[in-house]
C-alpha cells in the first residue's frame, strides 16, 4: 500500500483536481473570498497546489517560514483562527468529494492545523 | 553536493535547492517574481555545465540553444557556471513595414523580421525602439503564413512607445525584438475537439485574433466564440475583419459588446457577455487577455462557472 495520501489519491493529478474544487469553495464563501480579490488566479492556484501537496503528504517546497511570510500581509488585513477553520473545513469537504476516507481527512486536517501558528504569525 | 558559480563567487547548493533559492539565500539580489517557472524574470545563462531541458520550459528555442534557463526551476546535480542574460543574444533586429490607425487609440504596427517561424501567434514580445524604450505587445497574426509580425499598440497621450510610433517611426525604421514569451497561444497537437471561448477588452483583442486565426488554419473542431469588450462604441476595432471571418467560418462567432453604447453594439459588461456563451464549461478552453482588472474578473467568473483552472489561459497586460 502506498504510504502517503498524496499517492493514494492519485498524485499530481489528484492535486490538480482538488485545487479547483477547493479554490471554488473559497471564492464562493464571502467570509474568505475577499482575501483573494486582488490576487492573480494562476499564481494563487500554483500556491494552493503547493499547499495541498504538502497537506496530502507529497513532495513539497513548503516550510514554516514560507507559510509565515506568505500570510503576513493577510494577518495585517485581519486573517485569524476563524479563517483557518474555514480552510480546514473546505479541505475536508474537497477530500470528501474526491472520495477520501474519514481517517485520511482527519490526518489532512491535523497537518493543516500544524501550520496554523505559522500562518497566523504566532510564536 | 553541487555548486553555482556567479560573478566570480562560488555558492554551494543545499539538497533540493534551486539556483535562484541558492543565490537569494546568499543575498544575491537576482531578479525574480513568481518562482514557479512562468514569469521568466529570473532568466539566466549557463556558461559552463549541464543544463536540463526541464529548466527551460516556455523559453524560445533560440534562448534554449544558447544555454538560457530559468534559475527558479534549476536544481543542478553538477557544478554550474552562470551569468546574467546578454541583451545582444536575447534580441533580434526588425524593420517597421507600416504604422496605421485601427481606431482612435490603437495603431497597427507591422514588422519585417527573419525566422518568422519563431514568432508564435498569440505570444508576446518586447519591442525596443532606438531610444531604448521597451514595451511588450502580443503577436496579432500568423507571422509564418503572412510574412510579417502584426502588433496592436494602444496609444496613450504620454506614452513613450506610442508617441514614438505615431510621431517618429517611419517605414524601414530599425527596432529590436525580444521574445516571444507567454502561454496564451493555440496548442493542440493531438487535434482534440473542444469549444473555445475568447474574451478580452481593448488591445487584449490582438492575441485573441492570432489564436483564432491559428485555430481556424489548423481546422479546429469545435465552436470558437470571441467576445471583444470596450467602454464605448469607438473602442471596438477590427470589426470588418472579424465579421468577414465569421462569414467564412461557420464555427466562428464574433460578439462585441460595450459598457455604454451609442447604438452600434450591445451594452453589456464583458464577464456577463462571455458567460452567456459558456454552454459546456467542462469542455471549453478559455483564453483571456487584456488589462489586469478585466482579466482578473473574467478568469474568476469563468472559473466559478465551472471551467477547470488548467483550461483558462491568459496573458495579463501589465
């Protein structure tokens, strides 16, 4: 059995499919969509692919430092725990749509949660 | 462990580190932006060492052949010696054939240049005039078939390139070109059938016309719909050519719209008009060009309407 969820889901193709489902959910929710108003969609999708690859346990370039630097300007605009909760909720909903097991979804939520302090710029 | 030599300094790469990351980590202020192999800001040249073709994605063949690559994509396994791009190698000479108005603020510029096959319809190039002003414009035709490069240049009252073209440029004036760049072009080697929706405002029309001509000349299977938007009726140009194309090719639909009409075109914002034509979002490829405000909105609406992000191609005019 392949060891990472990334491989079980189908590798890069799964990430490509997941990123569309996930990003549509984010853009359609007005509690978070305004964070993406002035952002180039292609760049954003590239970044989200990197993020999803990381939380799915695939090969990735993400580090705590890049999560911290990448979100610092959003923290200034009011990014807080409630928004991170929404991200984790939509990650779960996306994985459910793609047919992932509950156990895997919980694991992904835990990985996403582990960078919460970096994203929100806390010690 | 591998090394990068740049400007007489030797830097050691960490495992899985790119050339760009390595230079930045050592506080070398190398140009960069997207760090994802798209923007081409971090163009760099190998003087010695092995260049992997995966580091050269999207570069023109001429640059590839000369050892150019993107520093953000390169993770060399062997020592590499690099240098900043040399302008003489990235540029070619061209001559102005003609400059002629297409409407009140858009000029058509045609250029004579060698190796027309390099200039891919819909990609963009940097035009450099004798005053060393540099601006980017999209290729609006099929240079290989038509024998010249056509650009659509928007003329701004204080714009240095536009004013130079209107007031100083003459036939045979020598200019330099760099490029072509960008991923907004028709590429369908397997001749798949799909619908195409193209939307743009102002001179965003230029690459879209080139893409339509490419698709039609390659006998594209599927509908091709063009929505060209403007603020007022005067902003719509190239109408006769496009109406002619739609008469010649049944699969091609031309639908201009403006925000405030004096009666010549339907009144609509381009996002709404484009969405009207989006009947099978999952099976449609969308090409979007124009100023950032327009393309951002268009891309978002089209994506939310169900078009896969990978099927939305765009070059933003910056």
